C-alpha cells in the first residue's frame, strides 16, 4: 500500500480495511460504511462526556485522544487550535474537531483503502442534510454517559435486533505489538510510525 501511495499509512487498521474491502469485492462493488456516526452522535463516550462536563484542557484532551507514548502537545495543539479559537464551550470545540479534522482523516483512510480494492465506499452518515439537521442538537439529546449514540439507537430500535442495538461498542483494533518487531520501538503506535518511515525510505 505504501509503495502505491508513497506516504505513511495513518493507522494499522487501514491495512485491514483494504483486506476486508478486497474480500467484499467478490460480492459487491459498492459498500455502505459507518464513518461519521461516532462523530455526529457523540459515540466516543469518554471524550465527549469529558468535553461536556469540563472546560478545555489541552493536556487532558491529548491524553484522551492520542495513542502515542510521547506527550506531543504541540502537534495536538496545532490541529485543534482553529477550533479552540472559534468556540468557547469545550463540547463545541471537541465536537467540531471530530466532525471536521478527525472525520477528514477517517474518510481519506476509507477512500484510499477501498479504491485500492476497486470498491466504492459510501458514507450515509456524512450526508450534508443529516449533518445540518444535527447542528445545535444538545449533548443530552444525542447521547448519554452510559449509552453512547443514544439518539441513533432510538431511531433504529424498532428496525434492528436488540443484540445489535445494545451490543458493546468496540473499535477496529490491531495489536501491533504482536506483529511488529521490537526493533521499531516499545509502544505500538511508535513501532507503527517507525516501520512506516523505514519502508518509505527503502521505496525505489
């Protein structure tokens, strides 16, 4: 993938998205993907709950958001500064950051991985009509501390089985510590970055 794109891969599961999409290509050339749902309906519970209950704190946001081992406050501060300068409430800063900057990275990851498999991935939760409709909807009406994406779940409660609606939220994790040698570092995401850089240096 890096040979083709000539750039680092953002996160390890980008590889799995490509492999999964390539497998799906055997049956479909167009897929629906859920990007945007967590950002629009406040599905990242620990971050959005913190944002709703506290004032802005770059160190705490970095601790909740970042995966690396180093305290890269300058990098985090740089990417969130446009939102900090635009909004005063913590929940508005974080919500805007996720719906613009964070989501942009997810969509780029999805588009790159799926197009490499010759599949078109569509993202209904990013439809501008839904985004515009959700603008201004309060935290308590979108979600709750014990029920992430509460509003979205309520909408589909009579259309999906309860075991789907109420299943435990899980991400798309990759245990990089098991698959990347220790020569690249100690922390999983540090290993991932260092391996990416070495591969890029050796591309002809």
